[in-house]
C-alpha cells in the first residue's frame, strides 16, 4: 500500500503517519510544498526511532507524482466525496491520498477524479478528523481487505499467560 500526503502542514501529523506506515510496510509519498522541514524535531518525536525505517518519497508537485507512477490507482480521501471508504475495493498496490490539514486535496484535483473520491462518515457538525487518524482509519481498512498479509495478528503477554 501507499499513502500520499498532498502538501502536509503539521510535522507531528506527518511523523505519526510515518510511524503508521513503518508499522504496516506502507510507502509514504510527500507532495510539496511541505509546511515544515523533514529534519524537524517534532517529526522525529512523533515518528520515534522508526523514521529511518520509512520508505519515503518526495515530489515537487502532483504532476511529478503522476509522471513517476503512471497508471497508479489513487483513492482520494475527502470530506466532499459521495462514497464511503468501506464501499470500495482496495488493491495491495493502491495509493490513498490525503490533503493538507487546513484545506484537504485541492478541488481542481478532486473534480478530475470523482470516481476515486472516498470519505469517512462523521456527524455534520464536524469539519474533519485529524489527518493522522484519517490515514490510520482508511489504511487499516485497505489492509483488512487485503487479509493483513504478513502481519502479526497475535501477541504474547509479558508477565502472565493467556488461559487455554
């Protein structure tokens, strides 16, 4: 799977998303301009000691991204979509794109890709969810649909044992 952040603004969100990507074997694609420097302390803090394990790619703009990934299936997460993220079928190599915290994905991009736009349902009084939460919600649904391939799905207790 692949996550695209279009012009992210808050370094802690990108750090959290980076950590989620490492935990899931997901590539992170950052489309500039970024609202921060990738060496900022807040990214490192949120990404903890996992940032060096992240498969991260940067692009000058969305056009460069598209030219680098011709034919890629891109799902666009937006509060403006008509279809819920649980109503689509994610493939294992799909890209899921999220926009910047203050404005989302530009409408010029959305109108060109209406069939690929998906939303997370929420009450009408709220404008949007936190970006890193939104990424986690949609990414884990995509991974669930693909059978959590190669993921650890059981854990052991540290001090006690599960009852048999």
